[in-house]
C-alpha cells in the first residue's frame, strides 16, 4: 500500500459517503505526508491519494476534493485507510443529517 518508512496507520470503518469530510490534524513539529485510500464493498480501492499537512495544522478533506465528484456513486459507503509518516489525528465529519431518536413520553 505504501512505501513510507515509520508509518502511522489507521482505518475508519464506520463508512464515509461522498460529502463527508475528514479533518486531519498534524500534531508533529514537521510536515506530515499522508496517504488516503478509500475502499468500497465490491469495488476497486480509490487511491492512494497523497496530501501534505503542515506542522501543527488541520486540513479538512472530502472525497470530492480528491476525485471527480461525477465519478462517485451518490450513496456508496467507503472505509478509509490513512497512512502517515508522522502522527496525525483523524476526525470524520458526516455530511448526512443524523436521525433524531424518538422521545419517550412519561406514562
């Protein structure tokens, strides 16, 4: 998957859909070189896509930032593999609205 030495690897398996964003925070004092690979059930992996994140900075990325949006099936769910040569924190941010849970009424 990667030729980087000293990799930090993580996966987001909850599933990301087109429109979701990933916030990548480089917690190190040097630039982080990150590879993102998106995997969907029954499809070929997309990537790896390479981005550089400056030291102590956050970068928001959406799948559409990396791939032609017209090439993406609208409701396809992807898992994401993140590989970096420096420590990074990854926070997924779903674009889809959350469905509120029904309120329980007192009986």
